[in-house]
């Protein structure tokens, strides 16, 4: 066989091996470059005030005469409306809910001596856009007790006191996301400077969830029972490094 015929295939084989090695090396370099990234978090917080108050006042009346008990219930509702007016709470936003009558004689398993045959229950739901006035009124609830109004507690809307809601989250979101993202980028740039590098772009980003928290966070303190609240969002960003 001619030496030339042997050399030509050998040249192509060597070139192929060299090209393959170059491409493989470039692929490893790209893979390692992709692994060079930093994960940073940006936080944005806003102090806000509740805009809406919900206050369920659960009434209970016991009587052996149903008509008399209903008359007492109506008087208690009027007493609550007068109480709210005295404290500056607009009664146009109240609603009567969950009216219920229990007849002890209808309970075939009742064996104890019955003090009152009928128990009438009803909830006066106060809905107000003046949370401060509702809070002040709730702190004077003893006035209703002094007037003979029986108010019971329940599980709906917390333990029976007012619930304060913040409804303006949608207006805050754009500015808070921008602020959290800017803080995350600033942290990544500082890390890159310390590492004698620079950021090349975003590898992955997670906006995070918006949280509405109690302003004074402590054991037993519930966010919905506080007028003053804190809105918080945490953005997590992975930046590629050069």
C-alpha cells in the first residue's frame, strides 16, 4: 500500500480526535461555568393599617315562653345598635345572621331538670370601614353586659372579638417586588465584587409569597386581631457569575 494512502486517513483521524477533544473540553467548560452562581434573597416590607373590621356579636336568650324570649332578643339587638351609635360605629353595615331556636322538650335524651325550655341565638355581624371605632367599641363591651345583654363567644372569625382585614395588597405588589428584586441584585453584586468576579445574568428566580403579619409578633398574638400589620415578600434569585 502507498505510504500516501496510509497518511491521509491518519491525518483525518487525528483531526477528528482533536476536534472532539476541543468540543468536549468546551462542553465541560460551559457546564462548569453554569455551576458558578450565587443565590441571594431580597426582602421588602411595608407597614399597613387594616381597612375593614368584622365583629360578630353572638346573642343568647333563654326563656320558657318563646314569644317573650323573642321580644327580649329584639330588645338586645336594639341595645347593640344604640351601643354602636354611641361609639361612632355606622349601623348601616350590620346584618342579623344565624338565627336559631332550641327547644329542650324536643330533645328526647334530656334527663336533667330544665331551667328554660327555649334558647334563642342570633348573631349581629358588624361590618365597618372604620376599624379604629370598632376597636374602641369592643373595649367597652362591658356596657352591653351591664344592660343585660348576654353575648357568647364562638369559633367563627377568631374568639369573638373584631377581625381586622387589609384589602390593599394588590396596590403594593409591583413596588414591593421591584424593591425586593433590587435588594437581591445588590447582594449578588456585592458577593461578585468580593469574589473578584461579576454577575452575568439570572439563572433562576422565585418571587415568593406575600405575607400579611401582625405588627407585634409574639406568642398568642394573631394578625387578624391587630389593626397595624406588616406586609412582607421575599424574592429568591440565582445569578450566574463570570
